[in-house]
C-alpha cells in the first residue's frame, strides 16, 4: 500500500473511533438544517404570521455578539493556518473575517447607535460580507496541493490585508455618505442589488457545503460536519436576508441563522482537543504530505552530568536562560519552526510548510546563530554545558500523529532520524551537517569529521563540521 494511502487509512480509522455516525443521525441533521428554510417560506406565504417587532437594543447586541463570535473564529483559524501553512483553514478564516467585519458595520446601522437615520452603507454591509464569505468558503473547498497550496497561503495573507482595508473604506464611505453609499432609502425586500448578491452567494455556499460533505464522508469528524452545517445556514441566511421584511420575524430569522452558524462552529472548536484543533480541516498534504526540508537537532553536551551535580531549580534556570537566547534567532531571524523541546533537546524544522526553498541555508545559518548566542551566555557561566547541533536535509513525511489529547503535527522519516544521529556526533559548541545539507550548500566552509557509523544506518555517512556559510566571510 502506498504511503499516502496508508496514512489516509490511519487518519480515517482514528476519526472513526472518535465519532460514530449512523444514517439516522445524518438524516436528522439534514432535516434540522432545512427547518429554518421551511419556516422562512411559511412566513413569506403567510404574512400575518410574519409579525413586526422593532427593538433596537436587541438588534444591536444580537448582531454584535454574532460578529464577535465570527471574529474569534477568524483569529483562531487564521493563526492555525499560518502555523501549519494550510490554505483551506486560511480561506475559512477569511470567510469568518468577512462576515465578522461587515456584521460589525451592520450593528452600527441600528438607529441611535452611530447615526439617527438609516444608512445604505451600514445596512448593505451584511449581504456584502456574507457574499464575500461565500467566495472564500468555495475556495476553501478546493483541493489545493503542492505549489498551489503555498501560493494560496501567500496570497491569502494579502487577501486578508485587502479585506481589512475594504472594511475600513466601506465604514468611512458609509459615515461620510459618499456615493454609492449615500442613500438613506434602504431596500427591505428583494431587489436587483440584493438578488445579484444572493444568487451566486447561495450557490457558492451550497457547493462548498457539498464538497465538505464529501470530505466528511471520507473521514468523518465533528469539525467538518460543523462547517457543512454553517455553510448551509449561511446560505439560508442569505435567502432570508433578501426576502425578509424589515423588523419582521423573517428579518430576525436571518440574524438568528448567522448566529447559529457561528455557534455551531464554535461548539465544534470547543469540543475538539486543544492540540491541532483544526486538524480535521487540514488538506491532505498538510496531514500526510512529503517535503524536501531540513531538520536541526540541538542538545547540551554533558547535560546529565550537570543535572546530577546541581539542584532542579538551577538546572531549570540554566535551560530557560539558554532557550530564551538561542530560540529567537532560530525562529524569528531564520524562519525555523520549533517542533518540540524535550528537556535539553531542541528539534527545529525548515520548509515544513513548503515555502522555504532555501531551507538548507536557513538551517545552517540558524545552527551557527544558535551557537553564537549560546557562546555569549556561556561566557558568563563557563561551567554550564555547551550545545552541539546536527543538521540534515532530505525528503520527510509531514504527518499528524496521535489522537485525542496527544495530537502533534510533526515530520518523520530517515532524514529526521539521521539529523538526530548527526547531532549526537557533533563536537561541543559546533554544528555538524549531513551529506544532504552539504550538497545543498556548495559554498559552505566545512571540514570533514570523517565517515561516521550512525546508529540504525547500514552504511557510514560522511559528516562535516560547518565553519561558515561562505568562504569570503569566515566566522560568519
């Protein structure tokens, strides 16, 4: 069985153990999602049931709470997307952000909040935000991989900045009553503008929900089902928004539908274990893909001896002092991702997200910077142990390992194992690189450590001591 198929089967088995779905449960869920639409049709056909209730404080707080929930979801999904380089979760965050921002503007349309008279800009903010959200929802349902995934993450960050700018400009134009948002007569029922927004938005939400449902069918999870339900409810909210009469029961329904959509997703988030909370939304490449990357291992030579001779508090202080100094240059300056810290050991990956083609140079520079920072610390504490660093480059599997309460997104494979073995052979205070890294750094200044027999390897590997990245800059 190919590695990717094996990994997919493992993920499916894990999720199936966590959630068991029956046909009856699926049917009841579908029925529950159709009830609001049936209610809307009833209210439209029977106007006497569509009672009028105009209560401005309730409207303001309902919309503001809904916008707040969407904003929280936008933040947490956006953070997870950037951390893992997953375009699907990033696009989902943009869908939430568009709804949150424009809903917040709509809250300001409540009479006596910001303006005394109706304002087309603030009132139309909701359909515009929901319509924009449908575009991002649709894009998130696409199966992006490889270079397209990396490009989507890169463009997603620009789209987020553009979306925030659009919201600010919309708010300014609404307050200043600039054309075309200067009108005070706001449409209450379906007209050309709202219909033009609603038709494609509903279609995009339905397509996105169908694609997420297909993904859910392949690997059932509560998070995927929550997204399906949310997209269906947002599509229904768009329909209600177009046909509802202002301040009537049908008008309040679309507010409630949007709140329900975000509450469902928030509930799914809360139920998930903290570790890799949005893992069920990750694309296949994120949970079972392969990357050419570099792995850096570092630990303290003589740490066990030092621990035997000193108290736990002093050992802890030593480790914290070291990590506070050596981790920032590795992560911030050279773009490494800390995979784990166990005791005195540090594992860092480069190009885990597929967006660092110069990963070997980054890892090598990070290793040298780590030793430089550690040397400065050790100058004040000469009795402290010193770091040794090992780096290796090659193909590794990017995988989601574990289950509830113990999931981690990491890299596995021979490249990782060799990097760990090289670190164990590195000189104290030095950086050792494997043949894979050496090949990618032809201009690096190195000296051979000879052929080393590494544990678990049938053939010895030539390992090099890295002195500098460029011949013209010794000591760099």
